[in-house]
C-alpha cells in the first residue's frame, strides 16, 4: 500500500493530530484565552473562513483567466458539485461569524493573505517534479505523432499538405481546408469510425462517411523499422448540397485514457482523475505547442466536440469550423 493511500485512509487521524497540536501551542499566544471556549471556537471559525475565502478567490481568478484567454467552456453545475463540501464549510463559517456579530475581516486577514501569496509564489519558482496528465499527453501526442505526419521530412515524406494535393488529384475531389482536423471529445470517447457520431434516422442533418485514407507515411522510429502512420479522409454529406471533404481523426491519447478509466479496478491510482481538467489541459497545451511550431502551426486544427450533448452533431460542428477557416469554401473547385 502506497504512502498516499495510507494518508487518505488515516486522514481523520491526521486532522485530529493537527488539532491537538494546535491546542497545545495556544497557551504560547498571549492573544487567546484558552478558557474562553466561545472566543476560542470563534477564532478557529474565523481562520477557516479566511482560508476558504483565499482559496476560493484564487480558484475564481484562475477560472476567469481560463474563460477569457483559453475560451474554456465552464460547467458551473459540475464545479459546484465538485466543491460542494468546501462551499458548505465556507457558508457555515460565514454564518457563525455573522450570528456572533463578528466583523468578517480583521487586520490579521491581510497578514495571512500576504503569507499565502508569498508561499504560493515561492512554490511557483520551483519546477514541479511531475506534470498533469493532459499537459504530458499533449506534448507526447505532438512530438510522437504530429511531427511525423504534418511536416515534410525532406526525404521520404512530402508533408501533409502535399499528401492532400496528391489525394485530390488521384480521387478527383477537393479539400476546402487542407488541415488535419483533430477532434477532442468532452468525454474522451473516440469511436473507431467518426460516422458513429452521426444522428441515426436524421436525413435532415449532415453526416460523416469515411473515404479511402491518405497515402501512408513510413518512418523508422525508436527502433521500429518502416513504422506506418495513416490519416483518414472523410466526406460530409449535406442535404441538397455537394459533399465536403476533409482529413479528420480523434485525439488518440485521450481515447486511450478513456479506455483506462473504464477499468478503474486495474488502474486504482487514476480513480480520482478529473476528466474535464485533463481535456482542458490537453487542448490548451496542444494549441500552444502548435501555434509556436514553425512546421505545424498552419497544418492542424483542433475541434472541441461535446459528445455528451444530444443536440450537437459532429458533422455540423466540422462544417462550422470549415466555414470559419474558409468562408468561401463553397466556391473552391479542384484546380
């Protein structure tokens, strides 16, 4: 049994130990009368209020930053559910202070706030020994996959854009946007064929159909000779209009983690993983890497798809993205 498992198993013993230690240290403070039980409890409640107020403020700032700069969609109901216990404790401590007609903030709050800020700043200066799942998977996905299928290697592989041009010439079709669309689903689930995201019995909606794949990319990688990479081509059938062609696939690292989480009994260490946080970290990090890559920044497009929303249709989401990238796509014809 690991240290962390033991820690969480005996967390109540840990809390009790800390409380006992605190009460032993109290006599050393000239400002607290240990015989005034009500005053003592009010002081404890006040500091609980302080700590949860500071923690909540920091979380709110991070949330606002993500919404403003990363365009992250926030599930408010999920956030409330996740932090329900903390909100109850904060609310209860606030109620106790108000009931006892205590001022909410005293001079000591600002000293505590400054101490918390300094402690947090010092921790930021030290690089962490480990990184979050989503960030690590994004780096691995970019370096272990995208760098092999997007840029030309100057030898055996001509590059993704040229690969599409060859496909267009051979198949007599046109891709209005010559980018690899990487679909990132909210639940991390990725079907073997994107047509499984089509709405059954809805002929009034656009739908996806797999086509012949683009030409294979073969490279010698990490001791594997002639390793094969392959990108899939799809066409979007639209009611009353010509089909639209694109290269699209899901983010396989997220799908792999999705499969892992279906077997939590085997991977107990990941049982408390936050799926939304992983997806957000993956999207944010991958977008950042792609935007800074000279070889890949104009060859790839991330598409977030909430597959848990029954009102959304992936084919329409992709059409909207194509329309955003190429407003005149309806008039693009094969050269």
